[in-house]
C-alpha cells in the first residue's frame, strides 16, 4: 500500500524510472500500428489500382471478343438471308420466267438495304430487277464478278469489294451467283447489291459505346466496310478512312488485343478482335475505344487516392490521441498492479462461496440495504475481491444501480419466507465474475446466510447437449427436431401479431447423381456448401433448417406480402444456378423450391410442410431449378400426374401400345410412297389415347427411351410381316425425339432391331425435330451420319416451327423436309402463305431435299401444292392414321386419291 501511495503522489512517476521501460511496447503500439495500417492502406490502394487496370484490360478484351463473335453471327445471318435470296432467284429463273418486279410487289424484298436485286443476262445487260432498270440498262460485261461467273462453273455465292453500282448509282457490295441453262452453259448472273453501311445497324444495340469500331474484311484482305460510332457511320462509311491499317489475317479465333492510335482515323487506340464468319469469306472486326472503356477506371482511381490521403491524415491524428490515452491507461494499470500485489491472497478455499449479510433498516424499520459481515475467500472471489475488501461492503456499493433493486427484492423475499434457492444467469452489470451460479439463501436471525456455487461448466455442458440435439452435425444448421419445437411457436407468434409467415421447402435436384458418381464424401461436401449458400441469400430474421438428405426448409418471418417470399425463393433458385467448387471438380446442382404461406395455405406446421412439399414437387415437375407457390389444385394435379406416371409404367410392362399408320403419297399421282407410324396407347379404362396425352410425360420422366424401343420393335416387326405376306411394302417412318438421341444409342438400337426382324434399312425412315439441329451437337450429327450410312433416310418433321439455318441443313445432309400443318392451312387463306411455301421448297430442292406437306385436308390445298411442284403430301384428305390391317388395304390399292377426285387430280 505504501508503494501505491507513493506512486500517486506528485512526482511519483519520476521515482519509478522502470515504468516507461515496462510499458514502452504498450504505449508505442498505436503509432506503430497506425504506421503499418497506413503502409498497408497505400500498398492496397496502389495494388488494387494496378489490378483494376489489368482487370479492365481483360474485361475490355473479353468484351471485344464477345462483341466480335456476336457481330460475326449477325453478319452470318445477314449474308445467309442474301444467300437464300440468290438461291431462290436462281431456282425460279432456271425453272420459269422470273419477274423480279412482280415478286417485289408481292413483298419478297422487304429489306430496305437491297440497293438492287437483278438478273443479268448472258450478254451482260440487266433483264429484270426489284427497281426500275430504265429503257437501256448499262452493260456490266467488264465487271469482275460477271467475267468470273462467265469463265467459271462455280455455283457458290461470290462477294465483291465495295464499288459504285451502275444501275443503282450507289456505293454497294455485290453478292452474285452464276445462272445456268439446262445443259449447264452460262445463262447470266443473279446480282444482289447491298449498301455496306446497312451491315453497321448492329451498332445500335451492341454496347460499343460512342467511339466503337465496326469493320468487315474479306479473307482476300480487302476492306468491305469500316465505321466508328454513329457519327462515323455517316462520316467514314465504307471508304476505309475509319481503319488506317489492315490487320494480319492469321489470328481469326476471336483473340483480342490493344491496337495503337495510328491504326484508326480518330487516332484513338482500341481493344480489337476479329472473328471469321466460317461459312462465308468474310471477317468481322470490332474495336472498343480505350479512352472510353477506361474513363470509369481513372475516375475510381482518383477517388481512391483522395480517400487514401484522407485516411492517412486520420491515422496520424488517431495515433497521437491513442498514444496519449495509452500512456494514461498504462499508468493506471501500473497503479492497480501495485494494489493487487499488496493484497494478493490464495483464491482456492473450497468449491462454494459463503457469506453472511446483515439487514440495514431505516427509522421506519424498512430494509434499505445489506452489509457483508463475514465471508470465505471463495465467496469474496466471486466478486473479484479479497476477504478483507469484501467484509464490510454494502450491496448498494457492490452492485450497479440498475441491478441493486432486483437483488434487494430477492433478499427481502428470502427474509420473509426464510428460504430461497435458484439457478441464475448473472446479468450484465453484476460484479459477480462468473456466468451461472446456484444460490441458496437461508434466513439467519435478522440477516441472511448465502452460499454460491459456480455451475457455469454444467450449463455449458447442457447447452452443448441441447445444441447436439437441435443441430445438424454436417451443416451446423438447425435440424428437424429444432423445427418441430420452433415452428409451432413461430406460428403462434404470427397468429398473435397478425403477420404472415412463409415456409420454403428446398430440394436439391440431381443430388443423387453426385452421391452415386463421386461418393458420399463429395455428397457431404456439397450439402455443406449448399447450406452456406442458402444462409447467404436469406434475410437476417429467417431460419434455414436441414430436414435430412438433400432437403432443406427455410422459415421466413415476418412476411408482409407474397412478393417477399417470392423474392427470397427467387434468390435461392438463382444462387443454385451457379456450380459448386468441390474437391473433385465443379458440379451443377439446382434447387426446386415449394412455398406455402401462413395462414393462407395452412394453420399448423404439418399442413404447411406438406403443402410446401407438394409445391416443390410441382416446381420439379415443371423443369427443376425454380420455385412454385402452393395452390389447392396442385394436390389433385399431383395425384393425377402420379397416377398417369404409374399407369404409363404399367403400360410399358404390359405392352399396351399399338401403332397406326398414315400414308404419304405423291402430290401429282396419288401413288403411295411411304407411311408414318404413329403410336397410340390402348388404355384398359380410357380407351385409345392419342400421343399428345402421354408423350410429354414420357419425355419428362425418361420413359420415352423404353417407349421408343417399343415403337421401333413394333414397326420393324410389322414391316417383316407385310414382307412375308408378299405385299408391296413401302418405307415406314418413325419419330425419334431429341431425348432419345441425347440419352440412348439410337443407331445401335435401330441396327439391332432391323437385324432381328431381317428388315432392309431402306424400308425404315427416321423423322427428327428441328430442335435437334440447334447448336453444334457433333455427337448428334455423328449419330445421324451413322444412320444414313445404314441406308436409312432422314426427314425433318414439323419444319418451320423451330429454328434451323441453311448451314445446318447443309451440314446434316438430310433427305427431306416435312412442312408443318400450320403452314399448309395458310395456303388458301393468304398470299404470304404461298410465298413462304414456295421459298421453303426452293431452298429444299436447291439442297437436293424432297418436300412433304403435312396436314392436307382439302382438294384446294392439294391443287395449290401441285402448282408449287410439291413432292409428297400427307393428311386427312388422303387418310387418317389407321391400324395395320387397314394400312395393308391401302398398300394394295396403291393409288389413294379420293374417289370423287381420282380422275381430276392427277392432271392438275
């Protein structure tokens, strides 16, 4: 105590020369820390600035590559339209007297960018065009394209360098194709002139900025068009002024780089990329102005530098203030250490603390305080005091002003009753230094005898047991046991407050595939990552629960309106569209989510969980990776769907499917050419069911593979029976869905079926949908080639309802197109329908493909199709799909015109 008093006297610090030595690190920590923070801050700012610069360069290069690819696709589609147009004009010219003026009036040339579409005769003078040619059109015999087509037998589309058209009088790019007579001799040229700047319309919505570059370069190294921005499109145009130098044409894989300013007319460097069109001898080039792309970066860098400067000044001031406060705090701690040194006593005096309290009363006899009259060492240690310090202390002094009234109420209650015992979690503000205590208060005379026992470890153990019972060991999320206790209380709170509550049932799609293919350790890793992802997208007030397996539940509370639940469910679905980085690689697992709302969809936990589960199942059945709210109709829909799925599985086992056959006949003679096999379900209760009632469900559940095998088997078996009976058998076509191509070995299945029934391959045809041709599916292309190698013909079914480009039709080398019934129905109702039909047939015939018109139902439609030179027809006008026995009769009849028209129609 003497040393403490000496230290507190004036000049005491001077008599403690070891004080600064002992506390120098504590006092100097703030200046050093602020210095390190300042260095770290500047290094981070400069490093981030450099990284941002590199990132911006990478982003600009990537964006240039993306835009170049998009521009190349745009140019491919544009040139493909022109290519198609030249094919159409060539076909019409070589097969009939063509009048482009008449076709223009019918709307065949709606695109304004066609400066001129004309047919040039073999003597070099335009004959007909989509614009007036004048009384004496100029000769073009000296034009390079005319000389080329006259001297070469190439039938390919030729694309010229920009030049001034002699008929249109405008700067144009000329697309030409050779015309031939029936003996193959030169018969002129199809010419389509297009203004170069019409190819720059891609700029309008492309994101190139105000100074972006678009250019078209031929593989011959000649610039076709170049433009910079909207102003550049008008100013530079196609004269080459926008691009001062020609890039090397050896890097056409979409790679990009920064080209210097002297390459461009406006002297601005640009991130540029070139992509070859592939099917045409052109190269698309896109450039993004460096100055424009980096403007946000430089603004951000200036802001960061300003913030770093302000941060440095703040750290300096903070270091000064913190150093002064640290020195003061160190001095106070030094004083406290001397006091503790003087009163150090043993702290081990038994497990329980004990002390005696004397009641202190006012003049009226009311207890107003308690004084400690005796204690053991353990009892004093609970308050962080020595026995000497504790004895004589008053409760009002030992405890805070907030806690003292609560403690007085407990003490007075024990005085009145004579006994009080409880377990209490020590509240904030109490001087007691432990977390949980067991208290026993016994009245002793006019005072109290109190014992304290530390039960903090016991409570911690109880909390751990409770945590283990209510927490999922793998994900550390609350488990089903926790949910069963919490959800009823949450519903009661929502009912009392009048709020809504939402329950989300989340199921991981295709999780079983990960578990089966990569093992349970990978599945556990995925579940843990999925739990973290779920917690990252919900609100702070929400709860994520793992029910077991790959099923989770999310409780949303409170919910003001249905949109709140939709927003959270949407975020969850979106979060699971991104792959999971597992130890064994990336894995894609989406989430299907069902949502039920309290009180709208249920008033108790069990009902809400069941309805959320039903909604989840509906979301999964509609395509997975999405959410769906519960509707009362879903329960019945789910039951109906499950019944239908079970019935379909049973039908496959019991062979309840039969084939009907619809004939395909020549459009000119009515002679039977082939028959299409159409599957029907002979349901034991519902009767004969059409394919639309069960084919979508079969594809969704994967049962289409087994159904497809049944169709192939029955078709081949029927062909074999007809052949054995000596009938004049015609080819039978079957439909094969994209799902079968993507999930089954179609070629091996068909080859085995043909061999099993000894059926010649030419008697079987395959019909595919346009959706199968979308994209670059090399495996599907190889499968189709393998089928053609067997001798099986391939047809595109329902052509016109999907998307298939000219290049895809050429690449897949198909035998025929079956034009969808929707276009057949328009033949006699609009001129556009006939023009569209003619265009498809011209294209198909130019590619060596036959054309079948589906859905022919009237003689008027047949007459129009005959006038258009359609190859074959199919529809109710000839025959509905019939069983095999009736199809046998049709094969024997051979010519299938309706009786009333039999004498008329063949001559049409």
